[in-house]
C-alpha cells in the first residue's frame, strides 16, 4: 500500500505540472476558463512544486530513520 501511495504522489505532481503548463502556454479550454489563465497555471505549478518538495523531505526523513 505504501508503494501505491508513493507513486501516486509523483503522478499527482506530474498532473499538476501538466495542467499548470496547459493553462500557461495553450488555449485549451479557453471557453471554460477565459480569464485568470496565467494565475491558475502559476498556482498549479506552485502547488506541484510544494508537493514535490514535501515528498522529497518525506523520503529523506524516512531514509534517515531507516538508517538509524
């Protein structure tokens, strides 16, 4: 179960990065989201970065606990 959670975290980071870039550099779904596209894309990229950093520190902490 932990491996599933481990990989799903990275899949979600990839999805948030993809959606953020989709909002920033393309016109996909411009009819649905006509305004604030750059802000939404930036927030999604920022959230992906935060999740990635938190996941990195979690892995590092677990590795340190395992070695001690």
